[in-house]
């Protein structure tokens, strides 16, 4: 949903009012760091401080600006990963280090010193073909692999570290940017202790504490990642006026092709060239800005001028408001190695329950139980499968979460059992983090009594306006709060809930309607006396963690949860799904949804989707159809709409359009065995379900910027139609020796490179890669549970060697028995066809009670 501005809380139908959000020029720590110019060596290594241990190499660096040195720690981690930490040695008080995102403390390998003199320190790595070269003055680190410099740190001398200091006797005036004069009133005043934005004053109890560091990626000009932005897949060069911002915000109807921060943040950047992929993971949960500059350079390490050639180089500078420098260098060398390395640190995508891969029907709001029953019946009448009905905020008693409106949802158990459960369907309800200030509301009174709300800087409960009006915000950074919140899902506590009820965490950036940038004050105080500025991007991550734990506990630790969250951080993939927020019913939003989902996918979050049809506004019929066709072939598939839009259930756009949408949804259901197998791979090996073309074809330069088509697993290439009245689309069929097949017509496409394919409104191009086998269901039912006993079909598309391979993963679809009892089936198939013109082979299978496949 989206933000409103009145206590009665309504929502606008217009796009975001950008004056509510900061530009980079209005961010004080960015202004301060930009005063540091390239080429000015600030830090040098103190050679006598170098220490070598079994786990790392440590040394101190010092600058002319600060008297106290900083501690640098360099680690080599198993799996071709390096870690760099920089912190104060004896800070005035501890600096925030992000907890809970890493699944465990990484195991270190021993580095050895190969060379040490007054100018440099050379470290040998466990992998003998890699070395770290550390320059003494100025301080720099070069990562060398097989005699090639892959990445260097601080080569532009932009290392920035504001050490904590006692407050001055007279604080400087707040730093407020004057838009009219295009400058700060006092250029010497850079918001060190106070910062003003509009009518909001941010009091900085710890003063200036920002950090920054530059990374040079040698030989790379294609970089990706750092979601979430409504931007292209390929990251763009930035300017002083326009940098990528990672700061979780409730941005209603966000502007596309913008680098402003929206709902979630994953500070992971990937760089790719034909022979290598690398990554940088910047572990910091405060507001973060990322500058990117690609240029051509002449390598200085090659003394023979005749052998020198101009190479691309991308410089990336990370800047965060607070915390420490804690960065991980993922050395690849392949894209799939990067995915595994990142998952080794932050975990893999949770294996979702099978029902959650079906179609979800949502609206703000289905008004009562009769409305729910009518919509549910409509799917059956029009023979459209679906799995999950969703209820937005209006189902509650006055926006009090974990309650039901007594007038409109007076018998929620009956609704769930007699309407949904009877048809093997589920229910998802919304659970936002703000709690209505009402002493008679049990959750509020318990939270208040136990001190479980975020505090303001004066020690009282922080209060802001959200959907219920005046609200307090649960402090999910506190483990006790998460434990208590998880217990709220117990059936005895959550009255009217049943085992088919699952959760949707919205507004958890957190959204505060009258707050600075529509979010919480940075000087609010969390568990451990940490300011909100330190943990802001973690807030939604922690709510989803607590919600998933609650659903698991409710089941006696037997059942997998389903939780959709709007706000997220690195590691959120362990707890459920993510979507792209309050998009608009316009063609451009359908188009931008593809690179947005691809970016989430390569940043570890495979279970992602966009609101089908667009949340804001009324889609025209053609757009509505095209969005269903796209969404049906993406990981998370939900139709959703704003309360001010016309009703738009899939059968309301005329018989012809209903027929097309029905076919798209049914094709999704027939493909569920393939999708579920892809999610198993995401869960076990960190391979993205939806992936850019370049991931599968890493050497093909033409694919590096492709964002209007994508691979669904290794086997299917999908090209959604994202413009109106289209009769042909141009598709890149990658691979010089690949054979491609029309998935629906079973015909071979005798070409590589760009192919023009005619399209009608009936479908979008879906192409199967030669050499693959796709498992499908032979027919579909009302929901996923109706299809348990439906036989399987294997569709084999032969490669140039007349062979194909694929796999099928099966389990009970809902429990953890696949994990604890090893109750699952994983079968790999190979097919060989000699001396035959057969293109596609079908094989019908069913699963017996012995968990074996039997040919029918």
C-alpha cells in the first residue's frame, strides 16, 4: 500500500511528491565526503604495526587529519572471498557493527607474508595464484589474480572515516540546503551535530560518524546490483547531482529511471566481463550512497608500452552515514560462483511452500466475507486457478493488527474453513509494524508495559502517524520483541486465525506519514541505545524475521512460512518474498519491473515479483493482459490494486481477455514442477530463479545490457511484451551453438542472434533452450493442492548432439520434512535421440507413495 497525509488517512492517486525526499546535495555526510578530492593521499600504513595471525593480517593506518590511527583487518575466507574491516582502535564509544545478516562468522584461511619493505606488503593467499599487494603510502590494496589486477581499494584515496568525538560546547547550526541559492547558507557548516530538512531537525548524539571507501574494478565496464531502484539492469554512471541511494523509504508511485532509494536495500554490487565476474558486498545498514564512474585507462603495471592497451575501469565509491567499514570482496570467477559466495555469507532463498508459487489475488480492500466468497467463486466460475486470497488493512478492527473488523469479518474462521480451506486455498493478511496508540488494544498495552517500542531521543515512546492514526513502532531490533511478536501468531492469541493464514509485512521501512522523508527520525533510539540512523535499513528485515518465526512456531516447527515484505536488506531471502511496491498501471512500470526483478534476483532475493496490473491507477485492457502474461512467468505472481481503482478481477475485461489471462495463469500452473525445482536450486545452490541473459551466457557481450528478456532457470527464455499494439518483437537468441525451440509450438527456431518474432495479444514469446528437459503437470486444478496426483510430463528439447538433460524436485510442498527427514525426491533426466527427426519428447510420469516416479 502507500502513504497518506491525514490522520483519517487517505491516499493520493498521484505520483510521489519528490520534495518530500532528499536529493544527494541535501545529505550532509555526502557533502562532507565530497570535500575530499581524488588524488589527495590521506592515509598511510604504519609498517611497524603489521601483525599476522591464523585468521587475518592486522595493521594500523593514520592520516594527517586525525591523531588516532585506525585498525585495518584483512581476511581471506573459504570460497574465494576476502574481507576488509576498518574501525577505530579505541572509539569514544562502540561503533555499530551489523548483526544477524551473516548466517555465521566466516571461516578464515591463513594469509602469509611474501614480501615486506618500506613501500609495500605482499600477502600470499591460500589460492596460490592470488596475492594481495598493500601499498604503504598512500594506503591502497590491490587484488591480483594470475598476475592480473582485478580490483583495488582506495586507489582514488577516497577512504573517509569520521572518528567519534565529544560534542562541542556550542553546537554548530543545522545544515539546511537552500534550493533557491543552490548552496548551503554556511559552507563551513556541514551538519556535524544537527541536520535540518524542511521542518525536521535531526539531533546527532554521536556527532559526525560517516565512512567511505572507493573500489576500482579493473577491466570492468558492466556493473549490476544494489537494489532497490526503479532503474535499468546495467548500473549507470553517476554525477554529483545524482547518485544511487540505499535508504528504505515509502515512495508511493515512485518515479522510474531514478536512483532515489525506495523500499529496500541490498548493498551488493556485481561487475562482469567475458572472462570474470566479481562482487563487492558493503555490510552497512545506515543510509548509504554509491557513486559509479566508468572510464578508459592505460594499465601502469605493464612496462612495455608496445603491449599496453586501453582498458575499461569502473570506480565505485561507497559512502555510509555511520558504522564501520566492513566489506567483502567476492572473487568469483563465474556469475554462479558469486551467487554461492554471497549465499555463503547471507544465506540462500528460503524454500517456499508450493502454494505460494501459485497465483495470489489481492486488493486494497476486499470489503467483507461476502466479497471474499464472491471473488473466490468467480475464479471457479471462470475456470481460473488461484491459491491465495489477500486481505489489506480494512479487514482489521480500526487498523489494529491481529484483529478482525466485527461488522465485515465477524466470522473469520468460518470464512477460512468454509470458503477457502474447503477448496484447498489459503489466506494472507496484512501485518504492519506500527501499533495504534490505544490502551485498550492488548498488543499496544503489552508493548507499552514491556518497553517494546522504539524510543524518541528524550526517552519516551516514539510516536508517528500511520494508518491507525497516532502509532508506536515495535523495536524489532530487540530479540525479546521479536520473540514476543512471534508468539502473537499462536492460535490462542491470534483469534480467528487458522493454519491457512499467512502474513504480509507492509509499511516497514518504516513508514511514518508526517516524518522526515515519510520515515522515522534518525535520532530515535533502539535496543542497545543505538540510534535509528544505524539500523534504518534493517528494520523491515527484522520484522520479516520475527513474522516468519511466528508462523513456524505456530505450526509446532513443522510447516514452512510464507511472508511477503516490502522493506528488506541483505539476508531477507532467508525469510520469504519481496515485491517492488507501489507501482503504477502504466506501460513504463511493466517495462521497468523486469530489470527491477532481475536486480533483486542477482542480489540473492529470488522470490520476487511486481503488482500485476499496477497498484496505482486503472490499467487499459491490453496492459492488463500483458502484465498477467509477464507475471505468470516471474517468481512471485500477485494481482493487486489500490482502493481507488476500478475492480479488476481477471474476468472483468471481457470474454476474449479473460480467455487470454486464463491461459497465462494455467500455463503458470502447468510449469509449477519446473518452478518448484528452480526454487530448490535457489535454496540449495543459490542459483537465481529468474536471471539475466548474461548470467547463462557470460561471454556474449551483446547480452550484457539486455533487460527486456530473461532466463527462467537454464531452460526457458522469456520476452514479455511491454509496449502497446506490438505485432513483432526482436529477441536475442544467445549462444553461438545453441538451438532454440518455440515452447508452445514445439518448433525449432533455426537461428542465433537477433530474431524478429510475430506476436499477437494471445501470448508472449517463451523459448526453450536446446539440451534441456522441463517437467510439467499434464493438467491443472483449482489450486496447487488439487494437482498433487496429476501426472507429470517431461518436455525434452534436443541440442546439437541430439541430447537433453533436466531435473525434477518433489516434496510434500509444505513442511520441513525435506530438511529433517530427507523426505523428498530429486531426479535427474537425460535423453538421447539418435537418427531421428524428433524435436520434443513427452514422457508421462506419476509419483507413487514410495516417493518414486513411475512411467504411465
